[in-house]
C-alpha cells in the first residue's frame, strides 16, 4: 500500500510534459495520434499504458491548459468508445474511433425512454432487420449532448419474443439521419439545456453498425453504465464533478461563516466524507492498476457520492441566506479553478436533484449493492421472465 | 502508488481472523450472570502475547518487529471484529507513550519486555470528569527527593486490571507530562468501573503519593502523537466491527422469513444494509489511509487519523443500530451478541473525545492551512 502519487520529476511525466511543451497548439487529432487521448487502450489507439501512466498523462494535459478529450466527448472517448475494442469489428473501429478520439465526432447515449428509466430493460424502441439494414423506431429521452452529437449509441429491441433483457441490441447511428429528431429539454435549473429527447422514425442503420451480436445489448450497456458510474466516484457537487468540500470549506472560512458552530460541524463532516470519497476513487484506480476489471464498486461509490454532492451544494446555498435565491449569483466565494460544466454553487444547487436520479437512481444503486455485493435476494419483477411481447403494457412502437 | 492492500497484508489479516475466530469466546458475556458479575478473562491474552502482537510496531532496535501501522491495523481490526477481550489496546497505548516520551534507557529496558509479551501496560489519560487533554488536574506529579510521586485520580483507564505498569498523563507546568508507575505500587488503588462495554476492562485509579518514574522526553506534541495512534487503532476496531455486524445482519436477513419471503428481499431492509455497506467502505478506506500516513509520517497524518476516528466511530454506531433493527426484538436480548457490538461502538465514539471533537481538530488544521495558503 502506497498513496504517493507519481512525483513531479517522474521520467514518464517529464517525457509527456516535454512533448506537450514542444506542441503548444496541439490539436485533438495530434493528441489522439500520439496516444495521449486514451493511453490505456492498446495500439494503434493508445499506448497500453498502466493506470499510473494514464494518470500522469491526464494530469499533464490538464497542466497544459487543454480541456481533456474525455470532457469534450465523454461518451465517445470513455463510456462507449471502449466497447468497440471488445465488441466492435475491425471495420467498425476504423470507421468510428478516429473521429471520436479526435473529438470531430461527438457521441451521445440513447438509452432511457419515457417509460423506461430505472427499468431500462423494458425499453420499447424497436430495431427490425430488413435486408442489410435495421429500421429503428422509438423515442429516447434524457440524452446529454444529443443536440451536438454526430454519433448516437442506441439500445433497441431486436427480439420481442424473449424476456426483456435478452432481446436487446446496441447500434451506432448517424445523428444526421433524416429520421432522427432532437428536441432539447429545459431542465429546472433554467440553464442552457443539458438534456434532449430524441425521436427515431424509420432510422436506417447498416448491419455493420451493430455493436456486438443481437441480444448482447443489455450486457454492453451495463458495462458502459458501470464505466460511467466509475467516473462519478468523486467528491464533487454534481455526479462527482464541480466544486468539492475543500472549496466549500475554503469559502466558509473566507466569509467567516465557518464560525457558526452548526455550519462548522456540518462542513467538517462533509469534508471528512469528501476525503474518504477521494480514497475510494484512488482505490478503484488501483484495482485497475492491479488488473482487476471494473466491477460493482462503481455502484457503491456513486451511491455515496451523489447524495454527498447534494449535501455540499445544499450547505453552500443555505449559508447564502436570502441572497442565494438570486439567479446565477454565488455569494459564497469559490476558489478560482476549472470546475467544468458545474462551475458555481448556484448551478450545482439547482441542478442538484438530478444527481441522485441520473446514471442510476440512488434506489437502483442500493438495490444493486444489496443484491450483487451483499448477496441479498433479487427484487421481485413479474415481467422479468416473460417474453417481452406478453408483458401487460403498451406494445412496441410500430 | 498502490492504494490497495498487498497480498502480505491480506494474509496477515486472514491469519489473525482465523486465529481469533477460533480463540475468542463471547458466550460467557452472553449469560445473564455477566450482567451481575464481571466475566473473568480466559487465556486469550496469553495466546496473543505468544503470537507477538504486542511488538508489531515496536522498532526492531527495541526488540519489536518494526512493522508498519498498516500491518498493525490488519490485526487490530480483527480484534475489533471479534471483540477479542484482551489487554492489547492498553499495552499498545502504554508502549507508544514509552516510545514517544521515554529516555533511551527506559525504552531499552521496557519496550523489549513488551515486545516479548512479558510486560502488559495501560495508559491513564482521562480525568474523572472525562477530560482527555491531560490538563484538568485529575492527578498531579510532585517532586519527591530525586524522584516523583503522583497523587489524585485518573479514570476510564482501559485494561488497567491486566497491566503490570501504568503510564499516567498528568499536567506538569501546563504541559502534559508522562510518568510510569507500578500497577502494584503502594498508594495505588484500582476500582473496576461498571462499564457498559463489558468486553473491555475499564478502571478508575486513585494515587496517593505513588512513586513514579518520569518519561523525560515528553513535550507539547507528545499527547497528539500518541493520540493519533490511538485514534488509528480505535478506528480500525470500529471499521472491522462494523463489517462484522453488517455480515451478521445480512446473514440474518437472508434467513428470516416474514410474509412468505426472506426479510432481506424487502427494499426497506436492503437499502438500509446497502447504506451501511457504503459507509463501511469509507470507514475502512479512512483507516488504511491513516495507517499509511502515520507509517510514512506525512504532513497530513494527524488529520488523516482524526478523519479515520471521527468517521469510523460514527459509522460503527450506525452499523450496530441497523444490525439490531434488522434482527428485530431478538437482537435486543442479552443472550445475543448484537448488544456487545452496539456498546463497543458507543464506547469507541467516546473514549478519546467525541467525533465532533475530532472534527474540530480537523477544522483547525484546515483553518491553519487556509491561512498559510492566503
């Protein structure tokens, strides 16, 4: 056990730093070609780097003031892109990965549906094989980035005659297909829309854009969600991102609100929790270093991290008093740094309720922890074993 | 960098677990008589001393194994998981006081005996009013000729009954000073307290002109140095105890049928247990980090120890409360071991100050860091 991070003069670090300094106006294309976008992937995409080297490269990209490709194109570079390494054909990899890693093609996930959120397996979007194309029909919702995406990762039902989780298949679709209609959803934060609904009408997808085999869809999206949740095991205010308890405490000290004994102890509790979340994230990273595949710890981590984030912005907002009701104004000072999308306590607070809903509600995560980690009995789902077409609910979209 | 346990650490933990699961007997504590009369100690402490656990972190120069605090928490955690009734806590505490405050000669003479399992110690810190900062004058040291004597009272002393010698913290001119006395010395009287957590011996000690040997290297930082290590082992006990009560509750929830189904199939139970599992992961992570930080002597070691103790003790309380709730009424009876854990959890959250006290320590560190950064 050794919590020391790779040192500032680590030769691996110096090499990366030297290259980045020699390329002051580096493009995402060049970054990808160098293997720095996904260093942990095998060649030709990455360097087969161990997670320690991956961490170094990530830190150096940040140090150089570059927005990391996985911030710009998280689904393509992180959550879904790597599924192509496992389930994609050579042809598919060559077609989709270079533009994704170069951030020319932004990707989005098209998973949830209006009637299938937590029970994602009950989704109704259909994919029907006609010759060498699938025809996809249905409606997706809560799709981040869909309005700026070129590629959509869709899960659809290819076989309604088998139980719901078995008849699902994943496809990569062209978001510019005339059958794809994207409508932004204004969420309660009132900020520029983060989510969309996506209508799919007779979208034609070549068979070669199918990821994996028919029926493998459930497994693939579970892995992708696991990867996504792993990235949320962090102490930030929304899904692990944004300011943490460290910045909260700093603002409270600055304004002397920390001298209120109740605020003080609550802030200290949040600080303690935040530091422990950092340790869970570190440990997850080490599990990767040690060659253990990402597993259920992401569910447990997100189960803790998301409510923690809500409590952070809640305390921040409460200490602002009535002034906290003014739109977009932070009364509590936030130390200057790059927080990404969630860059004010105000936005974190009003966006906050999404934290324990999106990417697995806390209730679903608790079920997963209880059933898969503690080994408690599975919830009763009367629809789980029936052929999908016999479940008493509205039929497939035409 | 590697934030996970090595195979050696896991082997150490598993060996300790195997030994303790065989040797620790809690049945005598679950008989109604245990409510009336203290349970006599069995041979466990002798066995533990034979295994050399008292010398794990004593430096090799003083006859110990000189292992790290990570190794130590692997073992102490298991004593917490099983509530192993022994004098290990007191002996480790006393040995740290000697290591930090003793003269070279004292260390050479005392620590090898501790490491060899020949000398059991206890550390008397708290005053009868519960203050653990050593400055409220429960007992005082006075010069007597070439030496010192101690008079007054100390209380809440863990495992003093099994100790051969007791290290006593008293105020010497505004600074906590440390003295060592013979447990059998003239003028020393020990009274066993009717302590709720019956798997631990806790005593009040009165001193009347008891001859004492000063540990001369004590300074203003000695107590926090010792206390950080005590935080660590209490937190290690708590984190592993919390795992045990979760395991027990999960096993019971799979077995117990109500309304035709195991109660563990109801979300109300599952979700409570999942939450305990989450908190337990955090508690364990905090303990392991603090153990590493103290081993390395990092700048944040003290903060890490306070984080571990404040969180693990509260998590232990939450886990034991949930454990009894899941068991229902049977978990509330004396004959079940659930209450032993519940009481240990309560005690661990009070013994060295409350979790809120530790958070105040953390906050002061943060304020001072903030000031230096500005």
